[in-house]
C-alpha cells in the first residue's frame, strides 16, 4: 500500500474514524468525520451509534482510496436494560438501549 491514501466516511449513526500508529490506538487520537489520509502500516478504527428503533439498521461507508466497504449495525428487537462486557479482564456495565459499536482493522501492507 502506498502512503497518503485518501480516507472518507459517510452514513447514519454519526460514523467516525481514527487513524492509529498501532493496533490498540494507544496514542488515543481523536475520532474524525472529515476526509484525511492513511499511510502504510497505520491502523483504522471505526465507530458509529446504533439506531434506537428496534429492527432498524444504521450503515456507514468507509472509503480508502478507490476501495469502499459498507458497515452496518442492526438494532435488536430485544430491549436491554443493561449489558455487561469485558475490558482487560474487568467487567464493565453499560446502560441504555443504544450503543456505540467499535471495530478496528489492520490494513494490508
């Protein structure tokens, strides 16, 4: 992959992304929605908020250079009062019926 490849995101659920120097985003760069660029050996992390309406889908399109892919989140028909998830071995609790989904991908060299 070359350097300075244009990146762009669009869609529902306020999609955003950040470009990180490592797979854990240890430097915690800010999420952005504006067009930017990515270089070889950098990592891309995406986020968007799920739809608050049951059985509704939010979708985002991430474009890197001439490649685009669609990422979708379908809201469950089951209402949640809370959910538990693990972070570094410690259980955490999130409340509400809408959640922000995160994913990270390693771009091929």
